[in-house]
């Protein structure tokens, strides 16, 4: 873990989590450092914390467990069904001071209520929200939404909840959620571009903003090299990557990942079989672990070109060649140590592979968290989910790196009405908190 210095804003939110028992939701635009703050919390908290996330890859990225595996919950709607808990689960849920949930925007209201019931049951405090544990949420509902299930599940949500979103769970009628919105954007430095992205985020794009984005993005030829295409579907991405790899001369070389332990399904953080050729355009999937005086050689999202596959893998980034070695992703599980009276994270599985994926194209969904200097945004016939266009555009570090496969249309800017309703209330709360000690807004 590399030490990072928190901004004043991030430090204030860390203090609010560390110094109180309040339930906290940390949100903010793309690139405001939510992941940085969560990492800092993981390494520097004095509390017994447990970190979880809704998907396997999200859990791997934050060194936590999936919600379903931590709580031993069944997949699908849980509703008012009995929650079975063995002794191990009860001990872990009793030992924690704070439950941290990353990518909470993908957690539906039913799952949030199931976690609440599980904690009340395990901690034998049936009348206290979350059984008296502190809950800290990280995420941006303007970027990722919960995934609807079958028709029956959708009908259940329609009948039971105001919406599927985590913020409409019943537990919040009994529990207060303190909301901190990080405002300082670190990914982009141009104020005009930041304003445009904010307008896309809130569905407030004027004809003038759309005109600027289209003038820059759609009125010049698409670059043939050095840019990644962000597309809406896996089908488009796989087609682009296969075609481009096939066009390169020479034989491709495949590297099989080494998988030890139980990954539970196939939620791998990188390709199990990584096929590369000389000249292949690749994207790094992890920040560089090597500490050097002038900073990391690459970060998650850095684009490069494979220059050697003889004996070692070498990748050129901005004219400089680097040797790339395989890295290991660790899957954790929380356990209770009765002798030390402490929670421990133990490694239950390891996945070792080069931290690379073919990167002529990637889905907008998988580009989450990455930053690109140059990218082609391909929304296909139309953007089809709320936040999709915002996520794609906000990956760019600067406006002049944006290319559009077709001009943006008003129908591409979709904002979920339930998110607007919740965040309008949230922003008022932030406004009230702004004068309070330790608040960040």
C-alpha cells in the first residue's frame, strides 16, 4: 500500500467516519478520490472494519468480500424469509465496529434491508438499525445502478419499495444517513470540461455544451492508434479486440493465469487466458506497485503497446519501455480469532496474471475507475442506461482527448429520476452540514 496524502476534504470525511458512530455515505463525481479515501480508511482506521462489495471484481479491487459471501445470503430477493446464520457468521458480524460497502449504488433496497436484519439478528439487538454497527457507504448513484432481476423480482420491488435503489431501503426510516459529497475533482484540471461533465451527470446539458462536445469529439477523424474505444456492449468490444489482434502480423502468445483456491464462479479480475501479440494495444488493470521517486510507471487505465514477448513481456508507454511482471490478486475472507479477540482477513484464493487486457476497446462499465488521455466513445445506436454517457465521458482527463464515433444526442443523456430525488435531498443535507465541524461538501 503506497501512502497517499489526503486532501483537506478527504481528511475531513475520514475524521467523520473514524471519530463518530454515524452512518455515512461518501459520494462525489467521477475522479474525486472516493477509492483513495476508502483505501486510506482500510489501512489507517483504528476500528474493526469489514469491507464488502456487491460483485466479485469490486470486492477484489478493495480487498474485501462480496456481500453475499460475507453474510451468507441467498442470491435473489430475500424479502422476509428467515436468514440462516452459522456460528462463524455470527461471530464476524458481532466483532465488527464498522461495515464498509463499496459500489453501494449497485446494491438494491432488498439487499440493504437483508444486511440490516442479519446484523440485528447476529448482534441480538433487534430494535437497533444494523444491530448497532456503523455503516459506511461509498459510491456514486449517477454512475452505476442496481441490476434488475426477473419479471417477478421487478414486480416485488414495484409493490414493496419506492424504487430498487439502496437509499429506498426500509432501514433508512429508522436510521439517519450522513451524506458527504467530495467536490474536488482530481482527474480533470480544466474547469470548463469539469462543468460540462457535471452538466452531463445531472442531465442539464445545454445546446451550447452539446455543441462544444460534438465540435471537439465528432468533427475530426478517429485516431487509428493510441486510443481506446469505450463501447456499450461486450459484443462490440470483443469484435473490435479480436479484429485488431488478428490484423497484427505474427503468432499470438497466450498466458494462462494461475488460480489457487476457490474464486466462487469465474469472477476473475483479468483474463484467465490472456492472448497477446507484438504491437497489441493493452490497458493496465492495476496501479504500478514499484515505488520510484518520480511516481508510478502506470496506473489503472494506462494504455500501452506490447513491444516484446520474448522471455519477458515489455510494454511501451509514452515512448518508454517497461518490463511487466505478473501480479497476484488476493481474495479475502474475514475470520474471528477468539484468542486475540480480533477480526482477521485471511487469503482464501489467489489469481496471478499479467495486469493487462487487450485495449483497442473496453465496455463503459468495465472502464469504471480508469482514466484515459485519449478515448473514442462509441454509444452505438443509443445509450441505454442512466449514467452510461457520464461514465464514458468522465474517464477522459481532458476535453481534447475526446473522440465520438457519432455526435451526442439529447437521448444519450439519461439521469434516473429516483437518483435526482434522493440527491436533491442529499445536497440539502450537505448544505446544512457544510458549516458543521469536520463536514465536507
